[in-house]
C-alpha cells in the first residue's frame, strides 16, 4: 500500500510541477508580449510625433533634431530619405551607415507590425526598431531590449519564486490529501490481509460516505459474515468432535490409502493405548487384532457393509465388541475410505451368560427336588407303601424336598418382587440392635448346634431409617450365611457403627473364605462357591442376590472382603438421614 501512496503522491506532484512550469512559461510569454506591445505602442506614438515635427525642418537640421529627440525620449533616432539613405542618426555617423531601405522595419513602416527586433550592426545592442514614414523619408526609433529583458528576468524570478512556494504548498496539501485518501485504503488492505490470515475479527473504520466508505462497510460486512460462518463452523465442529468423542462407541475413519485419518477418544479405552498416535499410520501397522484387520480388508475388497463381533484382550479380561464397517463412496462410486464403529457388548455378553446360567441353575435346582419327589413316589407306588416304616421314611424325604422346592419358589418370587420398578419400602426409624436380636433369636438353634460364638457390637442409641422387615431379612440372610460357612466352634461378629454420613454394618465370620476370583460373582443368582457344600447347607443360592437388591433399594452399597481359610466380611453402607422422598 505504501507503493501505491508513493506513486499517487509522485503522480500528483509531477502533474502539479508540469502545470506550474507550463503556467509559468505561459505567463512569462504573455507578460513579455505585453511589455513588447506596450513598447511598440509607445514607439509608434513617439515616431508619429517625431515624423510630424520633422516635416517643419530642413534636411540640414535633421541630425540636430535626432540628437535632441534621443535626449528627450531616451531612444535612438534615425532619419532616412525616401531612398533609404541615412541623413541623421543619434548614435552613429550617418555618412558611415549603409542604406536601410531593405530593413524589415522600413519595409513595413507605418503598419501594425512595422517593428523588428535584432542586434544592431552599428552599436552591437539588441534593439526594437519601429519606423514611421513621412513625406520626405522615414523616422526610425530604436529602444534597447536589455531593459525589457531585465524586467522579464525579474518577472521570471518572481514567477519562479511564487510558483516554487505554490508548488511546496500545493505538494504539501496534495500529500495530506493523498494520505487522507489512502489511509482508509491502507486500513481496508490491512483488514484484507488479516482476513486472509484467518482473523475474521478485524474491522476497518470510516465515517465517509464516498466510494471508500462504501468499500470499508462492504469489507466489514464481509468480515462479519466470515466471522459468523467461521464461528458457526467451529461450533458445529466442536459439537461434532464432542459427539464423536462421547458417542459411547469407538469410531475410526480409514482413507482409501489405508491410513487412519480420525479416531475418537473412546478407542483409547477399547485398545488401552494412546490411539491419538495412530493418526496417519496404516491401520495394519497399529491394529494388532487379526480379526479386525480381516474385517477392514473385507470392506476394502467388497465395498459393502460388514458387521461382525470381535474379541479383544484387555487388562480386565476378554472384551466383546460389535463392529460395524461401511465403505465411504465418492463420485462414480469410487471408494474414498471406510468407517468403523465399535460398540462394547461385553455387558450384553455377560448378561446373556448370566441368563444362560440362571436358566441352567433354575432348571438344575428344580430338577433335583422334582426328581426326588418322582423317584420316591414311584417307589411307594411300586409296593413300598406296604412297609409302614419305609413309607414314613420316604414321606419325610418327600416332605423335605417339597419344603426345599417351596423355599426355592418363594425366593424366586421374592427376588422378582424386589426387582420390580414399583417395589415399595415401608420406611420408619428403627434400631439396628433390635434387628440383630430378632435375627440371632431366630437362628440360635443353628449356631448353637455348631458351637459358634457370636459377638455383637452395636450402640443401643443408633437409629437409622429403613424398612424393618426387609432389613431384618438382610440381617438373617447374612448371619445365616456366616453360620453355614463357618466350621464348628468358629466365631461370628456383628458390628454396627454410625457417622454423620452413613450407617455401617459389618458381618464377619471365621469361615472358609472366598477366593478372590470368585468374589465378583457371589451376588449372582444361584452362584455357589462350593456347590456341593452350599446345597447341603440347605440354601437356595438366591440369598445374597436378595440381600444385594434390598440394600440397593435402601440406597445402600454392599461389598465383600474375604481371604480363603481366614473368613469373610460383608460390609454394608447405608446413607444417614435419608428422607422418605428418596424411596
């Protein structure tokens, strides 16, 4: 922009210079012509006057008359006869002068242009000659041009000085005007450069209503529109990135060259590595799962959608993923890349396995008593009923198996009710110590038969909010479980503590313990650590599942701590000061 301003200023100054110089020459020529015309007019008047006066003189008196006129008028006077011979001259000797008949001023004597400017052959001066005819000859007056030229020179200096001052003033004004004109253009150019760099916040300011002002406003409007478009694009880009990163599934874009161009944050959890480093790498260089590589290759080869399930090894175990891949087609159905979506179905697989285990366990648990009932009934029908003692023995077995079957069905129905969405709790203030007393009284015959020592630690002032019947059921199930898995002469501790934020239950035994790998599954339906021993203990395999659901219904949490051969502790945390509305 500086080059444009410089060119503009130089152009203006050059134009001003040529205009002033031309004007100076014009004025000088006009003034020189004016002075020359004035001088010619003066000489013509004086020549006519002289010609009139000389007619009254004799030819012998012409020389003296010429000298007198020169003295009075300060001009050179030459008097000629009709043949051009010099009769008298105020400057030179007439006898020494040549014939002047062919001189231009003599030839044009008396006319408007009857003057001539040249260097005198006699005096060597540059003179303006004017001739006027009279009856006996010609009167010629000559005036030195050095006086006129001195005036012209002075005039030239005055004009030059004036025009120089004018040139400086006008150039200064032109410089300021050029700056004023180019400043908005400079600003607009600066804004344009900022826009080119991507800074759409840049603005130009101009209050003028001319073309530059319109250009400024147009540029500002363009910048505003670009800023809005960019902001909208960035907002959409941020939303898209947030959506991609938090979509709950792994997303991978692979170009038609095979390099990974986009991978979201969820893939870090899937592959358990920093997948950001995979960008611009070929997929088979960074992905180790062969089945996934095979799926990608199949999409590239067939250019059709593919859906499959793959397994990936993870720190927590085998993970299952449902992988959906599709080609990205461009113009003329030319493949531009592929997109992969990986959805974690490990929980679904786990639930499916739990469902299968549940069905198998229910079938097994129901099959055992039903088989017993059917077997002993058939034995009785085959004739055993005729033996009263054997009949009584079989009927007792049938009774026990029926009772076991009834307990199993009751627990299944109980668990189903607890899992229902509208399961209601009858909340009230209760003392945990009373719940412990009722549970211990109910189970006393069982733990006394095994000579267990029960240690109860609970402040009688502890009060918590809950459903008394359901919490009693939790206490009974946990204490009964501790009795069942603790050898004779073992110990069981029941500890209840309370803080401002929670009420803590801890039921600990000195039993056989639970292996670490078994602990995550003990709250599943029908899951048994020691299946034979559990079944012989008389349980249905649903007790801990019921306990877990009842604790969660009270907004509590349950966990287990256990070491094989050292015993097991179940720890339950209930929130303190829970309002009725929480349930």
